[in-house]
């Protein structure tokens, strides 16, 4: 007999602490499994800092509704791990602005897919109805006993990693870049001579100009691609040449490629991402808006004849 369960509602505080301690311990096992030096107790403050271009100690305290000593202790731990840096406010030298360090931005890319899977797993473990919070906790802890939280998260992550991998440009993928984009153009628009020229030589027109090309491999096969092109304005990329094989649509590969580009651009301190599209691609426009892109005016000398909409995402 579980004594805490037997206490019912009067033991609620102890039950919540036990569940919290369990999830923190299991989350640490996930970080350790992937050799990520991160403490789950640092997550709330680190997440707020990651979402801001600069934040003060007080702003973090107010957002989390925790004591100032607790926040200061957390920030000090993040500094010791070299995950954040302190900068003085230009207008008020007494204020210190906290930002992610170079290492922090790098670790964030590793942590994001883990956080996403943790969220999915928590939803899976709690997707049931109950008459009370205590009953819900009973069912939740029963789930934990069947399959540990860390095991579930790691199994799901490993399955996803084996199925879909997003990597950088390689010369052996050159033909895939051409074929995927030409197929997409033929399906929705038409292929111009300039399309053939650029897609046939991505190193000349993209890589050598400071751009990047990424590929999505699903179960070992290249099934999608996307490119980031620097434009004249500094620290701005154009998200372009995104295409996914029609045989693999429905797996949200395009969205994962887009998220990869957003995350990568942030590590490069980019100010924003731009893209050109066509309003007849309703599903694509919907997804762009979902990720935070907003419509901005299309210049009269637009580089794409088939585009009638331009969008921007501030980073």
C-alpha cells in the first residue's frame, strides 16, 4: 500500500513534490544519456533567457514568481556552466543584462528536441479524465510504474533520430537538391532557365556566397531540402529552395526543416528570416504564419516572378 496515496487530498503537497522529484530525476537521466551537461532545475530561467535577446535578473524573478536569492543562485549556476553571459545595460550600468553565451546557444539546439519530446510524453501520460487531482496523480504514477518517464522519452527520441536526420550540404547530395526542387516547381509552377542554372550548381550560387543548404534524410534516404541565402542587408537570411518528396509528405518534414533553419539562424545572430511565396500555396502560408512569419510588402523588382507574397520572421 502506498502511504501517500492513502492520505488522499491532505497529502496533496507531498504527492506533488514526489511527482516533481521523479520527473526531475528522470529528465536528468535523459540529459545524461545524451551527454548534455544540463540541470533540469535550471530549465525555467534558461528558457526565459533563450526566448529573449537580453533579460535582467529581476525580469526573470517576476516572470517565474520565485525569490530573488533563488534566481540569483540559478543564474550563478548557468554562469559556471558557461551557458549565459552578463553584460551591462548601456543606459544604466547598475543593471546587468543576461544573454545566452555561444555555448548556451549551441546547447539550446541539443536541448530543444528533448524538451519537445518531454512535452509530448507528458501529454501522453496525462491524457485521461479523472474526478479529482488526486485521482489524476494516482493514474499518472501508475503510468510511471509501467514505463519509466526517461525510458519513454529516450525511446521516442531514438526512434525519431533514426527515422529523420537533418544535416548539412554534401557534394553527394547535389543531385537530390536539383531533383527535389525541380519536382516541386513542376508540380506547382513552371521551371525557368535560371532555376536550372542555380539548382545545377548550388555551390556556386549558394554555398560560395555564404549560404547554407540542409537536407532531411528519412530512414537513410534524402527526402527534403532547404537553403538559407544571405541577402545584402547584414545578418538577414532568405529561406528558400525548400522542397520535400511527395512520397514523404505528411510527416511534417518541411516544418522540421523550417525549425532547423530558424534555430540555426539564431546561432548565427541573424536579425530576421525572409521568404517569398505564392498565395495559392495556402497550406504553406498557414504554416509560415504558425511559425511567426508576417506579411511585408513585395518590392517591385522582386527576384521571383512567381511570388506574390513576401514574409518576415524577426529573430
